[in-house]
């Protein structure tokens, strides 16, 4: 199994990244502020319009260290990659399978089952762990939705048409997010959830979720590339120029466990507060730099926790789950597995 390495998050707008031998160096106004050997990193994510030397970009490409540039608000700008890695035969098989409606339906079915099962598990775990903190009626509402998601899982399991599966996924997501506000147990005036809003997020909760989903996307895309798969060609998400369809596919089953739970934890434990969010003139809500650093630190800490993988039956850091799932997906596409074993949190 792959070793979990670090992701370097650069948030200072004055920072400039450069190379010194085999080291990544961060400089601010010509002064060296940070230095780390490249072999300790699996990725670098820069927020804001941070500069980087061509020599550093080349080093990252040579060492397969994903170098991504995002706006200060977390919107993707660009990504530096080296030569395409992996077995060309694996990618050719991936493309053929993506053109096969039956194969697309099989994988779409697995991704959606994983997503809905994990959404249901988030509700169950919150109900179990915080039973004494719910307002009147919240428990009954959550139990009803848990039951509804179980019914939808049964329907999804017997569905073999991709378009119908997309409809089921949309219905399940609507049901899940309809009670998401009940999972927010503290700071209710500042953090509430009425509906999912993106591009831009229109409230504090959506801003936090969108930011975490962006970070998760980076990890999932890097994981797929590391096993030789093309992150642009998916099975559930239709092809669209510039959209990483397969990364979006794989993210579906991982969002509830990796992103949604962390967002709720940050709020319910009061690790962040409303002072860290700003609303722009167009209604968009963004996080300030200090809050972003708190969220990134919590994300890194969460990735270092251990979990037993439900299919591989071995302990691993949470941060390796995207790589484990990418590896299992590659095995299925190669024909080494009879089916893709989606990640379902237990």
C-alpha cells in the first residue's frame, strides 16, 4: 500500500515557490520562510495568485508531485502535470468501457450505492453520537430520512440504466440535504443549511462544503493519475471539456465520509465561527485566510487518522482511501476483479 505523504498548502499571497536542489522552498520578499524535501510531498496546493519558478514546476512533474493553483476562494485555476503515467493498455480499456452503456451502468451503480450508503451512515452516526443535543422532532425527522435512503438504496441496487441511476442519485441527494441543517448542532444562526448552492456558495455552510470538496477533488484526481487512469473519462458523469468526470465519479462515495463529516465537526466543535466568513456584493460567501488555515489543518489531521478498509480488511490512514479506491477501480477495469468494491463506511 502507498505511504501517506504530506500535501503542502500555500496560502500567503506574497509567497513565491522555487527549487533548491531536491527541496521546495517558499520565499516571501526574497526571504526563505519554509523548506521541505520534495520526496516528503505528494502534492502542493497554492491559494491565490502565487508564483512558482519553472524549475520547481519541472521538479514536481518529474517527481509526480501534483502542483495545483486555486484562487484565494478555492476555485480551480490550473494544474501542472508531467508526462502521462500508467499502462496505456489500462487507459485504452477505460475508454472502451466508458463507451459501453452496460459497463457505465455497472460502475455508476456502485458509485451511487457508495454515496447513498455513506450519506445514510453520516445521519446514523450523528443520531447515535449526539442524541441528547437534538431539538424537538429532529430525531424523528432523521430516522424518517434514514429509512427513505434505505428504500432508495434497494431501488438503486436493481437499476441497470445510467440515466435512471442519475435520477435516483439526485433524489437521494435532495433527501439527504433536506435534513442536513438538523446535523448542525451549534452556532445555528451563523451556520445553517437550506439547500446546496455552488458557483458561488451563498452561505457559510455551503462555502465550507465547497472548499472541502475542492480539496478532496485534488486528492482524488492525483490518486487516479497515480494508478494510471484518466481522471477526465468517467462512467457516471458525462464527458465535458475540462471536467474530470472519473474524479467526480469516485468523489461521490467519498464526500459524506471525508468532507461532510469534517464540515459538521468543525462547526459543532466551534473550531471555526462566523467571523471567518465574508459575503461579497454578488452574494458569494468566502472564507478568510485564517479560517482557511484552520480548515486545512483539520483536513490534514483527519487524513492521518486510521481506519480499517472494508474491502481490503487492513488498517490505513484515512488520507489513503482515495488511493485505495483508485487502485481497486484500476483492478476492476483491468479485469482482475469481478466488480468494483465501493467504499462504504462502517
